């Protein structure tokens, strides 16, 4: 994906960070236009509103459908904003393009489904190069934390000739109680940035949080992590919103949040960060060397186990080791959960090394 173009074809100079705001759903012409006007007065140039809503349960508000398209076109004319809406099928794409819209996002549930993504890509490929060049598509992360699925969705659109692409981190579903509606996993968008350095990445604090009071903190965090922008749900009367009421904020509150965002580039101030970065580099090298030493010992243990016919995995030893290390880590203020994840990754690799060792010595590979 080498030849990506800047987002939003017609706009030459983008605000950075890019701020997109608007209601979860366009509910009526009146609500859509009134919210857009207040947002435009707050300086917002990009307006979001869903008209086809992917809801988990039937019977919840599933959007107004195609009749909302003309309201979004009015937002463009009356408020001078660029409207974006969600598309999830070729039919959505075609009717939105016919109405005169060209900027879209793909929702998390759609990104998760390669069949749906390919159908949208095939429909896009049928348009002329000129139309495809006018289209911008932002792809939300899939529901589950799978960077390949996210990249795959982007690649399908790229292969269909779409060059104005962006990504949105909206967090991931998880089972059980959590502070967040969709847990953020920052390492995933960071990996996406490493893999596709030219791709703009936005954060959606509204769908991560699921509640108003976390939105400001998450927005600041996203800017500090060098995201290119944020997309926030804002409704003129959040409490009576037909979808996602608890996470929507008024245009006034949105303006306060945007005004309080930290200055850009605080993460690129090479001068003041340089000594810390050098220290981090040194520590990382030490960690790598230590891990290599640990694996070597593990391999030697593996050889002894093999000679004595001891099984590779010994659950009692592993559980005892884990408990002791987690306790030790806690004493020096390391999070137990972090320690558990690190230890289980190291253990998994040790087991792999020992099993590999086993295989190569008995030449199992030759039996394939
Ligand atoms: C939305 O943006 O309103 C939406 C449905 O989001 P997601 O796909 O992130 O759930
Ligand atoms: Mn929503």
C-alpha cells in the first residue's frame, strides 16, 4: 500500500489533528442539521452520522436508512462540512454515491467479515478511476484484536483502487466486566502504524469508552500517542439520542475537549526525549540478551528432560514459579497482570524451544 493519497480528496489543508464529530445516528432532518450547525460553529469541519446502524439486537434503532442521505447532503451545503457515514454493503455504497456523498467509514463488525469487505471492494472496483479517487474510506478495527484482519480489510479496498484510506481504533470487544465498552489495545494501532507508515490513524474514544466521562482522557491519550485525529460522537441532546446515548456529548462539551487537547508534536520533540530514548534502547538490549540467556538454559533443561523421559510441561512447577514471580514483581510496583502476560509468553517460548529440540533429535520431521 505504497501509493496512499492524503485523506479527503477535495480538502487541501487538513486540520491536524483531524477532528470528526457528529451524532451516532442521524435521527431526523432537524436533529441532524441542528447538531451539524452547532458543531460547525464550534469549528468542526468533518461531520459523522450513521444512517444504517449495525445493532447487536434486532428491535433497537437500526437507523433511518437511505432517506437520511439527503440530510447529510444538506449538511454539506448548509454548514460547509464534509459529511461521513457508515457503509456496510454494496447497496449502501451505491445509494450514498448516488446521493452525492463520497466519504465513508466501515464499522467494526463489517471489517471483521472478509466476505462483506470483498463485496464492498468489488462494488468499488466497478466505478471509474475518477470516482474512486474522490472517495475516502476510514476502516474501523475489527471487533477482535487482530491486526491482520484490519490490514486485510484495508488491502481489499486498496486493491479496488481506493487510495484515500485511513484507520480508526475503536477498541475491542471483551468478555466480562471492563471499564471500557470496547477495550483499547494501543499496541495494535501502533503495530498498524509500523506496518503501514503512510496510513493516517484516528482514535474513536466514544466507542472505546461507552461513557461520557472517559472521552476527554482517551482523546488526550490518543493525541499523545501520535494518532492523526479523533472521531467523537456528539449530539445536540445526548440524553435522548436513539443510539449510544451514554457516550454522546454536546457540541459545547466537544469544543472544550478539542480546545484542551495537548499541543501537537509533544511526542516528536527529539531533543528533550533523546536521553530517555537512549536509556530505553540500552535497557531493551539488556532485556534481549537476558532472554537469550534464559532460552539457552531452558534448552539445556529440555535436553535433560528428554534424556530422563520427563515431560516438557510441568504444571505444578509452572504455577509455583508464576505465583512467586508475580509476588516479587508486585513488591517493586510492577502490575501483576503485566507480569503474568510476560511470564506466560516466555514460558510458551521455552516450551516451543524444548519441543523443537525434542523433534530435531528424534528426527520426527523426516517421518512427514
Ligand atoms: C458507529 O460508529 O456508530 C459504530 C456503529 O461504530 P462501531 O463500528 O465502532 O461499533
Ligand atoms: Mn455509535
